[in-house]
């Protein structure tokens, strides 16, 4: 296991710089096209905060679950995102029919940003990234997995 000094001097994935981590946000959301449907979102922040958000309908008050991660967990997720080619994914994968579900993955920092929208087709790299994101979020908030908090994620 790497010690803290080696981690601080190691090169970061996705062309990120150390100072980018302070303003880094990774979000993943599930959005239904049904009128009045709620949202399900996961937000991971560079300072280790994790926030799960859901609403049961468009006008409902949001419910939250929050926790925090060790910095290493977020770095491993960023490495996997890089390895799976996040930056090379298309910006949108449209559905051949009217989509009933839209999933959006966003990475934003001062230097690097990427947003991928998937309208129902299966994109293996996207599925691996979002699966790892769910697992990473569950380290801070176990409700992120196995439909404990989210119905669809």
C-alpha cells in the first residue's frame, strides 16, 4: 500500500492536477422521461464528500444521504475512469426510439470536464465506470448499493 507522500507526488489520472481535486465533482444521475418523475443522483467531491439525492416526484422535497471517503478511494475511481477511456466516450449515446430513461455521468474540475449521456443503450465502458462509481459511493454511504436508497441506480 502506498504511503501518503507517494500518493501526493504521484501523477493523477485524466490529466488532473492536485489543485483540481479541491473543486472536483463527479456526478451520476438517473432521469425518467415520465412527466413529474423524480431524480436519483450521486455526487462525489474531491474533498471526499459523497451525497446521494433522490426525489420521488418532480415537486417533492429531496432526500439526502451523506458520507465521506478516504482520498485513495476517489483516486482509484479516477484511475478506473481513465482506464475505461472516459474522455474518449461519445458525449451522447442516443436511443433508437424515444428514450424512457436518461443516465448522465459528469466529471468537472477547473481543467478537465466531461459529460456522457446514455439514453438506454448499453455502453460497456460507461457501465463499468458507473458500477465502480456506485461501489465507491457505497464506501461512504452503503445505501448507494442494492436499491437501498435508489430504486433504479
